[in-house]
């Protein structure tokens, strides 16, 4: 079952020559793949948001207590 918006897009595409339909379909596939990637990142970020906040608070506390040391990038 398609929404009215999808039905409208399909109707518009059907009026185009087949080679243009293929180009539009390729662009839509790429665009939808990008959207899916963004959704994955958003979901992943939302799942870790509380941990990120917790780690940031811990780092601030350790700095305030003098427990933090400057990072030695040569040891990475």
C-alpha cells in the first residue's frame, strides 16, 4: 500500500522516457541508501548518548580531582 506521495512520484516517473526513469531510479536508490545509513548512525548515537555523557562527566571529575594526565600521542 503506497502513500499518496509515493503514488504521485510513480505517476510522474511513468510519464518520463525509460532511460530517464532508470536515471531517476538510480538516484533514488542512492539517496535512500544514504538515508538508511544516516538512520543507522542516528540510532547508534542515540543508544550511546547516555554513555558519552557519563564518560564526559567522569573526565571532568578526574580533571577537577587532579587525576587526569595529558595524553601522550607518541604512545598511541
